[in-house]
C-alpha cells in the first residue's frame, strides 16, 4: 500500500498547472483540501470495514493531495507575499518540507 502514495504524488504534482489555471490558485487549494478529507475518510473507514482496498485507494488519494499541495502552496505564497519577501518565503516552504522529512527520519531511527 505504501508505493501507491508515491504514484498519487507523481500524478498530483504533474496536474498542478492544469488545476491552478483552470480553477485559480485559491480554489484549487480548496479542492485539494477536499481531496485530503476524502482520502483520510477512506483510510479511516477501511479499518471499520476490514477493506484493504479502501486503504490503498485512500493512500493514493492522499498522495494526490500531497503532490497537488507541493505545487500549489509555493505558487500561492509567491503571489500573495510582498515583493521584497517573495524569494525568502518561497524558499522557506521547501526548507520546512525538507526539515520535516529530516526530523521524521531521525525520529524513526531511534
């Protein structure tokens, strides 16, 4: 079930431009949040229904969400930030993601 998350992330990241241009940045992020609620609900209810298929589908949908937000958030932050802070705020988003992954890896090692 774990590799399906990365497949969803890849598909989500490739579709960022389509959704951002079609729906606008803010509405696309709102739609992505609804996608995450759907994925979380599927994974949560998979335990109640003893369905591993729901778990796999939920992980795929959460992967879509992660791929979408990885593209939407820096784009949106770059648009709403003041001109003199635009580069720093765009960089801080990616730095936050990388530091979060580092902390998760260190926590898993212990």
